[in-house]
C-alpha cells in the first residue's frame, strides 16, 4: 500500500467497531447514527480502493444494508469482519487477505463495490434507483396482493375495501401520519405523557381480568432494564400472555401514564427483539395507516414492510434523471420507502414533494396529451348561428342578460364558428347566474343550422328543471305545445318546429321508444336527460353540441361517451355551479377552455347568514316554526359523520325522528339521504317542491338538483364538517323566490380553522372568493364535499401548493412539446405510469 493511500485506511478501525456493535445489537442497523448505509456512502471511495487490493474480493450485495433481510445482514457483517480481521487502520502495508466466499444474492437496485472501483467519485450506496432493469428482471408489483406471505383470500378481501388489490396499491397506500417512537430511553428516564421507547427484559407476563365483573381480559407484564422496572398492560389482548414469555427481550413504544403512583404503559406497541430483526413497530417513526374493519395497524405495517423489503425494487422510476435534477426531486423508490418509514421527521416534506409532483405531472400530462391529440386529429363541425334568430331569443327573455352572460355567449359562438378542433369549454357560474340561458342560446344556434343538441344532468329532478326552464324560455319566443316529456316550439324564423324531449331512468318504455326513435331519425332537436343519454340504444346522429351540467359529477369518460353518440365530433360545453378556483380548474380541467359568469342578475337577493352557538339551537327551531306558519318551507342538513353513506343515512333518519317527535310534532317532515333509491329521492323532492312537506331533513345529497322558490331557511347542523364551497352550495338552495331567505349554521365544537371558515361564510357571498379561501384553508381533498368522479384521487398533492403546481405544469408542457406521444425510450416508464392512471380514473368514473 503506498503512503499516499495510508490515510484512506482511517475508516477501518471505526468500521470494525461498528460491525462488532451491529452484531451485538442483533443487526438492527442502529450501531451508527443514520445507519450503516450512511457510513458506507461517506467512505465509498476509500472502500472501493481497498477492495482493489484484495484478490478475489467477494461479491457483496448490491442492495443497501437497510433493505437487506436479517440473515443477509448477518452474512454481510460477517463477511466484512473476516475481510478486515487483523487489518490495522494505519498499517503502511498489508498482506493480501482471501476471505471465505460466502454466496450472497446479487440483488437489483444498487451499484456494487465493483462499480465503485470504476466511478468512486459519483457512487451513492443509498441511491436505490440507480440502475435500470429490463421488465423481465424486475418483480411485477402489479401482481395480486395474495403474492405476499400470510395474505389469504379473507385478508385480501379486507384489503380490497381500502382499494388495495395489488402490491403496487399497497406500496402507494401511504400513512396518514407517523408516531414518533424514535426516542429510546431507560426506564428511569421515562416521562409521563410523552411518546417513548424502552428496551428491556420481561420479568413476568400473565393474563388478567379487569373491570367490576372481570369481563375485560388483558395481559399484564413487568419490563425492566438496568435502571428499573415498569408495568405494561395490553387491554383486550389476553393472547399476548401466550405470545410473550418471561426473559424475552422486547421493545415497547407508546405514551407512559401514571397509574396508582407509578409509571405504566397501557396497550403500547411491542416487538420481540431477535438477532437480525429490524424494528418496524417500535424505536422509530411508526406509520399510522387508514384502516378498515378486521385490519389492525400492526397487520398493515407488517405487510408494507414485507412489500418494501421484497418488492420495492420493482418500482420503475418514471421521471428522466434530467427532470429530477432540474426539479430537485428525490428518487421514487427512496420517496416511497421514506413515506412509509422515514429516517427522520425532517424527510417528510421532501418525500411529499416528490410524490405530489408525480401526481400533478401525471394529471397535467394526461390532460395536455388528450387536448393536443384532439386539436391535431379531431375535425369538428363549423356552426354559424343565425344572429337574427339569437337576437329574437334574447329579446324575448323576461330579463336582461348580464354583461358576463353576453361575454360567455360570444366565447361559445366563436368556438362553434371555428369548428376545428371541437369546442371543449367549461361554463362556470353560481346558482342563479343564468348558465342555462347561455347554453340554450348556443343550442338554438346549432339546431337552427340543422343539427341536434343534448343536455345531460346528474339527477332526474335537475333534468326536469332544465326541461321546464327550456320550455319557459322558448315559450317567450314561440308558440309551444307540450305533452308527456315532449315539447314542440313553433319558431317563426325557422321552417321546422323545434322538438325538445326529456329522457330519464323513470321514463316509461313506450315513451322511451318514441323519444329514442325520434332522436335516431333526427327529428328530435334537443334531448335533455340523465345518464340515460349515454346508455345503449340512444343515438343522436346529428349531435353537434352536447351540454353536461354539474361538471364535477361527470368524469372525462362520461363526456367522451356523450360525444360518441354522434356520427361526427360534437362540441362539448360543461357547466358547473361550484365556483372552481383558477388553480384547481387549470389542474382538473386543463383540457377545457373556461368561461365564467362572474356576476349575478340584478335583484338577486343576498341570503342572511348567521353562525349560532349550540345553546341557541332552540331559537333556530323557533325561527323555522314561525317561517312555516307564514307559509314558507325549510331545509335541515345533517353533517357528514364519516365517509359512509349508510352511517350518514342512519344519522339523518335518527335526526328526522327526533325532530318529528320532540321539536316539530305538528309539522310535515320529509327525509332525503344517499341510501335511498333514485325513485324514492325523486318522490321526496317532488313532494317538497309541491308544498306537501314543510321541512326536508337531508344529507349532502340536497346540494344539487332541487329548486324550491318557497323554501326560505337552510339550517346546517355540524357546519364545521363541510367546506366553504359546499356550505355555499347548500345556502344557494334557498333565496330562489321572492321571499327573504336565511342560512343558519350550527356547530357544537368547531376548531380554530372551522371558526375562520364559518365566520368567512357569514361575511362573504361571492362563491369564487369563498372557493379560493376554501382551497387555502382545506386543500383540494374535500373541495367538493364527498368525492366525485371528476376529481382524481390525489394522495399527496395539495393544490394550494402553487409553486409545485406551476412546476408540474411547466414540465408537462416541456415534455409534450418535445414528445407529444411519449414515444421516446426515456419516457417509456412515464407513458406506462400515465396509462395506469388513465385506466384507474376511467374505472372509477364508469
């Protein structure tokens, strides 16, 4: 060994001590701060140089030490100890050492020391994404979850309730939070109320019965170390008395409380310490996952650890290295591993940033690629609407259009005149802003040019409202006749009458055949309906303009299905009464141009909104009673208890019964919830609309599709459980007639953020301003209230993170400009990633 390399051997002595300590600790990777991989990474160049002098140096595993199985760690440590035996760190020369050849699996995922010899200055033992492998070498992480050990059909069924069907699903089932069990202390140093870990010896373990009648079974144990003993109780886990034995060395993690003057753990996490075992429940940041009945956090941690240890190498890096470097993003495998089991709390933001960027980039690429493909390949229909006819329609209206409505009409008509590519436009405006009038002007323009139109709504009631609105608006322009879901308007300026049909799930068979027959032969000019419009047997061969209402209830696939009802490529206009912040709309609807009706018609009344303390609930009920006595009606909305329509429905039924018996025994109360059939919902909404009910008790399903001008009070229980945008939608259900209307917010124990939201709603009536505030306060995850088919499942992204959103949009545009079809080899993994995303979203939508 030359003198110049003598200093390069200073790593040997500390490394020998680390290996000795690692063996004493049972190969738990706790012998050095940051783990063995960090030490190896620091000395990688010196280690590589050292191995060059060793004849027949062993084939060390390529996977990082932290990812090795316990038996592999033991062999790794023994191999190095043999290699370094008798080798002083400062020796100027050394005799060649020929270590025993211990066969180890050469695993995929990490540069070996032989590669470090060639590129010592750039090696990184922690970079688990470094090599690229062919698909034949990489484990298939889309394999069913039953490929994991101890996952049988019963457990797989439980996992499926969490959306986990494959190993990929499990790897992407990220924890909600982590419990910090990384503070390992001696028994004498335990502090009450803190999350702590103690490692010690079990002195005694026994099953006990607790409670007055001894019905609660539990396990009690005494755990000790060289500083003292502590009592541990596992409530309801009597089986642990058979699993844990005296003299077992275990670790327990949890909060310590004072019980009868002494410190004690109650139902902590535990782990039996065995040689070669890595701690996954104790002594570290432990993940806390979303769960379902029959599945514990301990079960899920065991499964995710197994998936990370044996299958993570199958995760393919979708982002080119240049993009990762430019955007300062960590490798995907590192991010997934750290999302489940972070090395430190400080890692989380880097992890979230990488995984969130992937989601936003995938979303943007999907949207931009589809838009570019349509713009390049799809030829649309050029429609020049008759300006005289449209002026006659506008002039016949019983009100004056706002400037915002006129601007939106011009934007839509310009798209129709251009023809190619076909229009894809989002028309957004608050309830009552006049979106239907804008859509009707465009539809009449297409009909006058000899084409057909369609309006698709999410509920029968909303479809009926559109049919009635169109009938009323056309009635001012022409003589009309109406019978059985069919309206005929005789417009003077047109040579043929305009026929408008209504088709829903409850349309009788005979009438359905008549309407679909007319649509198929082209004699039905405008068809209004629900999802029934995109079912088999409905054809609109001359469809030129398709309108969908309540956009967030329909996904891209449903828009596409409606478009395919025509032999041509019709224009698409989607409407939303939920004001969508610009940030969110650019992300979700980047394939759509956006028109906004930003003002309400003159005379639209402002709804008086008040947030009341729970002790004033009685006063709120008294106010409703007086309103009903004056001939008005009221809504009472129950809070969302949790993401379970069955539980939510039960809460609504209980509340309706309580109100009927205890508060309003002399009034007529109806009930509306998500577990009711479509026919039941329609019946109740019609009863309320026709004045047969005084009060409608409802869950969040009342948000869309019911217009009752006589309703003047909206009382919202548990208002803190809803977002601002959803509360604003509820509020929009009243104030639709001539009477002064009110919105009353009740909340038993709102958080500071909820108080800010409710106070904002009292003062602000601008839906777009509220939407921006809502996005900032709550993020996008619950922006629309319950999860809707048009909103993708974003696990990590926060759309209020403007910087990351802009970065994803820029990178997506750069990729699409260079490689529109993602056909380059460097984008192959990214193309597969997007294909999986598109398939998942399409499946959710359909």
